[in-house]
C-alpha cells in the first residue's frame, strides 16, 4: 500500500472517529439535559426553532444558575413563610383573587430571600427551571391565570393557587415544610347570596 493511500486511510478513519465522537457526545448531552430539566426540556423543544437551539438555551441556563448566589432559608424564615402561606390559603375561601395575588407575592418574596434575581417573569421561570423543572410549567400557568385578573373563574384561581403552592413548597424546603392540603372549598351559595345583596 502506498504512502498516499495510507495517509488517505488514516484521514478517513480520523474523520469517522471524530463524527462518531461528535454524535455520541451530542447524544450524551441531550440525555443529560433531558434528565436535568425533565418536562422543561420537552417544553423548550416545542417552542424553540430546533433541538440545537433548545439545548444551547438550557445549557446557558445552567451556566447562569451556577453563578447565582442562592442560599437556603433559615429555619425561622421557613416557619414564618409557611405560616404566611397558611393565611394566604385560608383567605381563598372569601377572596380567591386576593389570595392568588398574595400567593404570587409570597413566592416572589421567598425567591428574593433565596437569592434569585427578579429580572422579569420569563427570566425568573428560566432561573427556577434549573432546580425546579418539575413545577416551573405550573408556575407559568399560575402567572398566566393571574395575568387575566378579573377574567379567571374560581376553578382557574384554585388551579393557580395549587401551582403557586407547588413552587412555594420547593423553594422553602424541606418537602414536609408546607402541609399537604387542598385549597379551601368555596361556599358558592354564600357568594351567590352576597352578590344578590350587593
């Protein structure tokens, strides 16, 4: 075999090895990001131009998140916020809209205390998605319902409150810090009577 043929063969083999490494590296990266972000990975695939763009954005989120100075809550702060959450949830019976607004405010307060920057909703959701990917879509849904203000009905408001509770629970940690309970039931007959007398 001539020297030129050997050189060509080596170049072809190196190209094949490089392509295989690139492909396998891409597969490993996709698998790692899918494991890290869970449903948020699928959400980005649906909304981005293509897989490469989606994965690049998720990797950028990880880099940004690594630079944040996040801190856990002190036990006293956690107890204080859990107590505040209980009051917010109890308020839902008489004032669902105000309770949902209070839930959103409380989530934002806890985020600030934990060290999350509050640069706008989309950035908040992106920052939360790195450690709380399983509940960030619910956070988006709650924000959307809250944004409709007077247009959301009681069941939608209840859903928003439940979504806020999910992200709140993850932010305050540990998992047993916030009691597992449903949003209080609303006495629809009483609301109808009050609306009739108003």
